[in-house]
């Protein structure tokens, strides 16, 4: 006999947890299946351990850029011990207990879809009355030139317990930049090898400021250099496309993500194993008839960020609960394509939300771009004596609302939510002018941007 639930969630990361919690809140029964650790990538190999590695370096940097605060330094063993604590020592007892307290049953094992509304895990056969939700996330992609040398991926980079003497980081995206910053601060000799520039999906000034910040902290940043081959004999020797070689104790592949859908039974419902799953604005998979299969979080490729996966999980769980009662969902995804906030915890930080100018223009908007040097704000000068940072605001000239914002500078991660509210709420600039920022804080930047716009 199969165990029957209203909802079966494959994947117990933050997304799957939120799906289950919202479904149960809506009056349904839920089972969550996980082959690794409940809590997912974010808790053990991504958001939490990476930021635990990065925060001490940022704190030391902030202290050392304020006259009168002297002698701040890192203690490597303390940083790694604090990281381990934030990663719960790679044990998921607390997360399993959280799921139980949320009202969901937990099954440990590899979940595979075996047919319509059916999932097999270990010796159990589960059936869903309403929906099966795929929330398995993504895995790191290792490019062919590195495949034979057992490189670090984001998992090893966030969980390593020894500082490598030298580290080559291949890739100039978020993972590459953050891990270059973290391990350089901990004493490794880091070389960053982006095939193009840094953070290329963001306005150019963001990557330029991060490149300078990394270089100033000792990272050898080689823009536009790719890897064509690699061998390992103890250390790793990389062959580069500029005709040189590079030797490093370890190499990190930070070159993208792929969906973890290779072996979850997609072929049983007519989908290709290893594929991304396209969804509608309630997270229902569009390519499967019957409306019973959903995909939430990274696996649908809308926004590969933990907070966006949790947002989608809430929408997904609520939608399933509504349809179980014969109603269409009232809340649908409004943000995964146009209002995605993100913070990159480098030195300096980068924070962004919404559309860049290029994206806004491609979408047909009439835009005006407003820019301001954050260091000219009194609060920024108090934050650091030599504060350097830049802000860019993208305005919809027809509606006089903000379409996007990008900030680069120390401490800007805590400022981006105000922009997120403005973008998501489509708050008119005339109304924002009456939201008076406190003086002397960096948030006075808002007033300066509006003044530069002409208000």
C-alpha cells in the first residue's frame, strides 16, 4: 500500500520547506523527500557558510577604514569555527525537527517520480492526491578542461577546513568573486580567471569596483583569461588561453549551475532528464498535462537565489492549497522576472534589484538612468574615511517609477530592500520624495538620487 498525501515535495531545501509549510497551513497533508541534508544547499554549502566566511573580512576592512579604529585582524581558526557553527556542523537534526513541527512528514532518500502523482523513495511508494513539487535545486557545472583534476566546486569552497597555499578561481560570477575574496582574506594566494569581465550581468561599474577591491586585497585578477587544460600532480597546473600556465594548490570551478533533475524520474512523465522545468506564475510545470506537477526554486531557472526560491515556495504551496479547494490562486509570481533582489558580499559589496538599463530598454520601456557617487553622502563618509561607491537608478519615464537599482560600495547590502519595496510597489518618484531619509545615514542617497533626477 502506498502512503498517500495531498502534496509530495522532492527536495528539503528552503524552497521545499516553504512549499510544505504553506500547503499544511492551507489544510493539506505533506511529505518532503530529501536525499542529502534537510535544509539544502543554502544551509550547508552556499548562503550561510559562504557569508560566515565573508563577514569577518568585511568587518575587519570596515574597522581598518575608520581612523581611530586600529589593529583589526582575522583569526583563521576562529573564522572557520564560526563558519562550521553557521553550517550546523553539517548535521540536519534541527531542520528535520523544523519540518515535523511544520506538520510535514520527512522521508530520507532519493525521490523519483514514477508516474502521475507518484514518487518512490527507498522502499516507500508515495502518492499525491493533489500535487508533486520538484524543488531539487541545482549543482555546480565543472567545465571540460577541469573535469579530470577534481576541482573544488562551491561545496568544497564553502566547507574546506584548511586554507590552500594558493587557489585558482575559474569564473567571474558571484561564486567566483565571493570565494576569491573569502580565501584571499584567509591567507591564500588567489588568482581569479574570468573568461570575460566580473559580474557581467550587472552594470559595468559594479564589476569594475569589485575587480579593484579584489586587486587591492591581493587577488591577482586576470580579466578575459580562460582555461584550456589542466593537470594535477599534487598541485594543479592550468593551461591558459593567453599562452601561459598557472600552478595552484587548488582550483575552484565557479562557472555556472545545472538543474539536479538527472535522476528524478522525469522520463516517466515525458520530460528529459537533466532539464530545467518551465513553469507558469503559480509554479505549475507547463509541459505536463493534468496540472499536478510543480517546480519551485532554482530548478525552474527563474531566479537562482534562496530568497526567491522561498518566495516561489510560498506561492506554490498556497496555489496547491487553493486548487485543492476548487479555487484559482489569488497570489501569483510577480517578482521572479522583474524584481529580483541580490547582494554580492565582496569588498566592496554589490546589491541590485529589478531591471538594468539594457533589460528595461529590451522590454520596451522608455528609461532614464540616474547615477550618484555614494561617497558624496555624509553617512558614507562617516562609514569609511575613504568611502568609494556608486549608485545607478533606472526610471520608467512613462510611469515615473523605478524599474531597477544597482549599488556598489561597503555596506550597501543593507540598503537594497528600500529599492526592492520601491520597485515591487511601483512607488511613484513624487511619493518617494516624501520618504525623508534619516541624517546622517547612507540612506540619504535616496534624496540625492531624486534631486539628481530633478525633484
